[in-house]
C-alpha cells in the first residue's frame, strides 16, 4: 500500500487495520454486538464517526450484507449528522456486494436528507467504477 502525500497518517492506520481485520476474519464473531455499539455511542464526534465507516467497509469485504443493513439502520437512527463520506461509504459497500436495490434506496435517502447536500458527482464516480469493474 503506497502512501499518498494527501492522505494523513490517521487514514493510513485505519486502512491498514481494516485490511488486517478482513484478512484475519476477526469480525466473524462480532456481528451480535454491532447494533448495540452504534446505538450506545450516539454522541460521538465526527472524528470518531469515521470508525463506523470502516466497520461498514470491513463487513462489505467479508460479504456480510445483513450486518451492513443493521449498521446502516442504526446509524440513521442516531442524532449524528450524516456526511457525504458516510453515504459514499455505504453506497460503495453495497456496490461491492452487488446489491443495487439498496444502492437506489440509499441514494433516495441521501437526496431527501436535510443534513447534507446530495453529491451527484460522487454517485457518478461510484457507479462508473462499478460498471468498469463489472465489465472487466
């Protein structure tokens, strides 16, 4: 994994840890506590919120759609403001798994969101990459 000069050390740590967890399969027994963890920490900062994005990515890497569904439902129930990053993360994860119905539902939720602006360019980039991946 090469380090881009625009990527800070925190991101690199999260990426490396995510890769280790996926490779080692360490999330296999963690599913039952996922929802409780998200609900228990409703007042976390945006800086801490990123860990849930990585959890979503980890479950996508493990092919765990049910856990993605649970996490996303729990995240939406919190008082935390959803960001573009949160939406891009969950959309990417469902695209990785090939669940286009859920992708459409989340895009609709994002469009209706009052907490963050809908970013059509982010969606176009995600769908473009998905199509390239599917063609190859």
